């Protein structure tokens, strides 16, 4: 099926992207499976906030070459890593960077603190994105103002700019307030 789709594709780039999408993405390469330190892998997966099901991904990836993960070593280290991840400060950091949450904190002791601060961090991220969009719109309006032909046009653009400036002040105050209450 991949070959038939590739022959119909417009270019080599499309064909490569299509083949990649259809092939899926293994959690570990062949060399990683052969050389794995399962304690280190479990600790890293936990610290990244990966769910316990991540081990199943490793089992599937490594089974193709006949390598079986050390489940006990991975699980013990993952428990340690996920405890360090499921905290308020980690939730804040991940949310404010708009990072994907992999569900690792479900059922863990720090789940509530992590999720509350993850959502606050996401809100902070959204506010910062709005500030950037408003900055872009203000730049656009400055250009419109320079090119305005009538007093009425200029007055309309200035009114829009004042509303955006006011919105920017409000957004920046919210962002500052959120930083003041962020977990340390």
C-alpha cells in the first residue's frame, strides 16, 4: 500500500512523509534496545511524565529484535522518576511551556497539585500568546495609521490601538500576578 501511495504522490518529500506516518514511531531504536539500562530508561520515562504504559511501548519496540525489557528494574526506577515529576512546580513548568501531558500522574500522590498547576501554566501560556498576537496587531495598525487617508480613518485606527494597549496592560498585569503565585 505504501508503494502505491508513493507512486501517486506528487513528490519525494510527500512520499517520505507518508511512509513515516504509516510506519509509526518506535519508542526505542534497535541499538537502544540492545544497550538499554532499564533502570535509567524507567527513571527518564518517569521524569518526563510518561505513563506506566510507556513500558508496553518499549516491550513492543524491543520485541522486534528479541530483547525483553527488565520490567522490575524499569518499574522501580519509573516510580522514583514519576514522583519527582508529579509536583506543583513541574505542572507549572510543563503547562507554561505548553508541553504535552502524557498522563503519567494519573493515580499518583501528586496528581492534584500537578494538574492544578499544569492548567494554571497553560493559562499563563495562553495569556503570553495573546500578548504576542496583540503586539503583532499593534504593529499592523501602526502601518494602517501611516497609510490612512482621512482623519476619520486615523481616529478609528487610534481607537483600536488604545483598546489593544489597554488590553495589553491588563494581560501583562495578569501575567505578573500569575508569576507571583507560581510554585517555587
